[in-house]
C-alpha cells in the first residue's frame, strides 16, 4: 500500500482538529450543566469562571441560612431576610444554569468548586435537608374540633402554629395556643386550647354588673365576644376600662372574678384568656390562669391561605 493511501486512510479515521475541539467543548458544557444543577456555582467554575461560581455558592448558602432562621423564629425580620435571600440566590443560580450553555470557555482553574466538587455538593444538599427537617420541629398543626373560638376559628378548621412564644405578641387581643395545666377541671389536662388574651400580668380584673355601681370608662378596642348574658353577668373591666367581653361575677368557678369595684390582680407570669363564641365560649374563670410556661404559640395560621388567626 502506498504512502499516499495510508495518509488518506488516517485522515478519514481521525476527525479534523476543529471537529475534535467542538466535541470536547460540548462534552465540557454537558458536564457543566450537570454540575450547575447539582451544586450552585460548580458549572461556572468548571468553565473557568471561579469568582462567578463562588458568588452563586455564597448566595445559596445565604438563602439556606436565612430559611433556617425563618423556620426557627418566624419573625418579621427573618421573613424579609429569607424572601430577599431566596430571590437573589435563585436569580444567580438560574443565570448560571442558562449561561453555561453559551458563555466562552476558559481554562478551568483549581478552585474549590472544581477540586472538591463532590464534597461541596454533599455539604449543600445536607444543609438543605437540615432546613427541611427543622420544619416539623418548629411547626405543628391541629384540627379544631370545637366552636368556642368562632367566628375567628371555625370547627373543623386545621391550624398551623409555630412552636414559639414571642414576647412582642404577648398583649391583649392576641390569640394564643396553650396547654391546660394538670389541675384543670375544664378539659383534659395537657390538651391544646386556643383562646385570646384579655388581661396581662399585673392587670386588675373585675366584672361590671349594672346594679347601680359606678359606670366604667369607655371600652377599649378589643375583639368582640358577643357572649350572651346570664345571671349577674357583665363586661370585664381591665384596669378600670371596659372590654367587650362578658363574664360572671363572683361565680362558683375555679377562678372567680369579683364584681366592680372589687378587683382581682393577674399574678406574675400568668394571663387571663377568653374565647370568642357567644354560646359555648369560656374564659379563665373556668380554664384558670394561663401560665407563661403553658403557652405553646403566639403565631397561628389558617391552613387555607396561611392567614394569621386574628
């Protein structure tokens, strides 16, 4: 076989350098797309853009940190931080996934995302899994079987609550979730109840019965209970101000509240709560004081629309 024939056969067997470069480039881009989908920043790093890759990795790390903060605290600041961090991280990550198919290839550097790709990928996914596992630790749900908080909470509704008690939420009018104490006679001890704070620690409570006693001050703005009156029932007075909630005076109950002008002071670390239903709602006269240690949550949400319970 002549030398010319051998040369021609070799040229047919070996693709031209241009085609070889294109094949290699496509292979590198495929790897970059896979890596970008698995580990934020790894696609850009493989194509020679380590700074861009680290920017994406830092953005996603900040997002996971903010989400963990959100799950643990559910504070307004954490909600804003998680929202902003998630928006930035997803924007950067999406830009990387799209850009690795078109950006100019550069020589790959020995950056962290190239040298330790598998390790970084494991850390990122482990962090994401931890955030997911935190959700059932800090959030719970309950199906409401009673109508004592209607119309704020209807029977049959399911509520989601955050297992935290924010001091800023502990004020009159806040709906809280608490456990009945072991000595409670109004229900099963340890069961979860939903009610609304009427009086805070140190407040002076009384019931204004219209029997000729002095008229109280104008009612302060609180959620209306519309409880139907019965014998010697009047509006609760809190520090001399009338609320829109009603209750019995000097009744034979576990925690009796006197008729005005006598008062009963709320002990330190305790709260006087009421339920909204006009027919079946009770209050701390039957439920007894709600201790700070018995509070489970001050942040409850309706499952439908994730609306706060007001």
